[in-house]
């Protein structure tokens, strides 16, 4: 497996020049990519396994919807402090050991979540569910930063965007499976243990492959000139360079905001739709379409960018189109019976939004040279997780519990969350009338759109920032912003 792999015909000149300079692409790079992709996939399924059936989980364990939300939100919270450590691990310890540690954390977390079903005497399952999710969250900070570094260290330049796409899009592919599999398995509360058990399988397989198939962090010979100088800066020096790199900061703010809003969308989608009478199965389908079309868009866009090198243009256009579709979803989601429109909007949202993710990640690495790939990609993700926590806390904190409407399909036993903002002082009755006192009670909607519509409006300025022409990053590997 140590032999060099032939490049595609369109890259003959690059391949010949690389051979003269001693550059070599090894076939086993695809094994490394497979292990990393499976691990990323498994971690994503564990993250979102509860969200598509949040109401059923809450009813079974006698938990509140806020507690169920925290089972997903803990991923974002844990990743902020541990993300900095993960950046150091990737750039200092090496990609192989980082992947093995990540695989063990992911597998241990998946098993820890099932303990309440193995021991009948456990009365409060929430600490075990949260503990398992926390271990998986620690694993996420390692695996989600790795595709950009793997692409830079093991793949030739004409394959880097594609490799980054495969590794990065395995995460939303896991979200897609969770959106479809969880509602299918948990039609009744008796299916919850089966669901938790099934999600252990890919975690265990990824752990086994990481231990047996990964033997080195870097190839014996670099695949490109960029890989020769990879991770040339020390950890702290690299962070200082990133904070002084204006092009990188603009990209990090734009892309990080998108990560935060997409995370909130994935977690809260079922809770938003069930209020208007949409089933868990339909919410799962919308989430699956969101991810499925995102993977398709990422594949198409990555192949296009690999050939044209139009990184910046692709990211800017993607941000703008995503903003417009998100605003449309926020409005349509408050209407009943709009299944086709919602499914279409979720598909477009994934196609325009998720397709930008691997391109933006590769662009972050390109415009941050000579900073290590782990630091360049990791800081963007950490910022995105922080913005995701802010958005989720804001949205869930501004909701209220109301009497369950007749159209609601929410099953958490507490009445659905009301996603419409309220203000008791907007609709005061005429002075002196009998309705004056009751009119001040907090029962009047503030506006006819729901609070998740704040997400798109938060994304709009990020998109506008992306449209602005940014300066070139210092020492860009291939053009940068």
C-alpha cells in the first residue's frame, strides 16, 4: 500500500513535476480518510440522536425539553474550551494519536449512554446521558478539526478540496442518518434502548479501525510543496499570526456564524415544526433533505473548486443564497400544511449552506500559511461552536410554555414551546374599558414570525461581510481571500 497512486489525467503536468521534486501520494491516505470519515460520521449520529425524538425522550425519562436540548448543546459548550487543547494536540502530538484518542472517547461515550438500561436500579438517567454526550463532545473537538490537516499532509494539491469535502461532509451525513433513524426506531418509547444500542456499532467499528489501520501521522514523503512546510509555526506563535490575519478573521466570523446557526437549526427543527402539527417523521425527513442536498452540493462544489480555484467566490455566493433561503424558512415554518414548501426550503438550505463548509475550511487553511492546519481549521470551529451556544440559548430562553394547541404533535407532556415572541404592552385596550386589565396580560404575540427567524437575520450580516472584498492572507498557500 506504500506505492504511489496515479493522478487523474488532467493533472499530468503537476504529477510529473512532483515526481521530479520527490513528492509522492500514497494509496493508504484513503484508508486514513476512511477511518476519519467513519469516526466523524459516528460522532455526528451520537450528537443528534436525541433531537429528532426530543419529545418522546423527555416523556420517557420525565425530563424537560430544556434538558433534552442540553444533551445536544453540551457538544457546543464542551468544544469551546477543549477546542484549544485539540488544536494543540493535532499540531503537536500528531494526527494518528489524536485520531486514536478521539475514537476511544467516542466509543466510551456511546456505551456510557446505555448504562441506565443495563442497570434497573438507576433512578435518574440524565447524568449518564449527559456524561456520555460529554465524552462524545470531547471526541468531536479532535475529529472535526482533522479533515483539513489530513488533506494538507497526505493529499496532493489537486485532491485537497475533495479530500476535505469527504472528511467534513461525513459529519452532516451522520446528522442525516440520525434524522431518519431515530424517528424510525423510536416510534414508541420501547424503541429507545434499541436506538442507543445501534449507535454504538459505528463508534465501535471506527475505534477498531483507528487502532489497527493507522500507523503514522505523516507520510514518508510529502505529497506537495505545501505539505513540506505544514505546521511550521509553533502553537502560540500560530495563534498570534491568526489573530493578526485580517482575511482569516473575516472568514472565521462569517463561517463560524454559519456553523452556529446550522447547529441550532439541526437541534431545534423538530421542536419548531411539531408546534404547527408536523410529525417527528416529517421533521426528520426535512433534516435528512437538509443534509442530503448539502452533501450533494458539497460534492459538486468541491470538484468545481478543485479545478477552478475560485474558493472566495464560491464562499461568498453560498453565504448570500443561504441567508435568503433561511429567511424564507423562518416565515414558512409558522404556517400549517406547508409540507412541500418546507421540504423544498430545507433542501435548498442544505444545498447552498452545507456545500460551502469544506470550501471555507480549505480556504481557512490556505489563507493562514504558515500556521498549522489544526490551528487554522480549529479556531474557526471553536468560534462557530461559541456562536452556536449563543444562538441556541437565545432562542430557547425567549420561548414560553403555553396551553397545547389542537394542531400540535409535541409529546413531551408539558405543552409545546411557543416560538413566537411576546410582549404584554403592545395591545392595550382603550382606557376605561373592562378589557383594560386583561389586555395587559402576557398573551399577545409580538410579531407573526417565530424566534428562529432571528437566526437568518443574524446570518445576513455575516453574509454581507463575506461579500466585502477581504485582503489577501499573509503567506497564502494558493491565493487565499
